[in-house]
């Protein structure tokens, strides 16, 4: 019985050692897998950080372009307003000249009419 017991105890120890080794191997594999996943995630995070920086740069460039376009728009708006004022001034000037010519023509017509009347009266 003692021999059997000693043999059973030895087998039990072997099983425990084997089981511990198996558990240890499984844990090592899990750690290795997690390490690979962590490395992969760190790489992805690094890539995403680079992408974010690139997008920030592009956003800054676009913002600068928008500011430049707004400046051009303001300049064009000012130019359009100046052109509109110049057009209105030219129209006003032509209108005044036209009124002057009309008045001059009317005065000449009246003078001519008086001369005709004077000539007819003579």
C-alpha cells in the first residue's frame, strides 16, 4: 500500500507539475498575444496621431485659404461698390449734361421762334 501510495503521490506531483507547466505555457502565450496586440494598437495609434497631425495641417491650410478668399471677396466688394458709385456719378453727370443740352436746345428753339415771329411781323 505504501509503495502504491508513493507511486500515486509521485504521479500526482507529476500531474501538478505538468498542469502548472501547461498553465504557465498558456499564460505565456496569452502574454505574448496581448503584447502583440498592444504593439499593433500602439502602431495604429501612432498612425492615427500622424493622420490627425496631417488633418490639422490641412485644416490650417484651408483656413488660411478661406481667409485669403474672404480678403479677395472684400476687395472685390469694395471694387464693385466703387464701380457702382462711379457708374452712378457718370449717369448723374450725363443726366446733368443732357438737361443742359435740352435747356440750351429749348432756349435756341424759343429764340428761333421769336425770330420767326419777328420776321413774320415785319
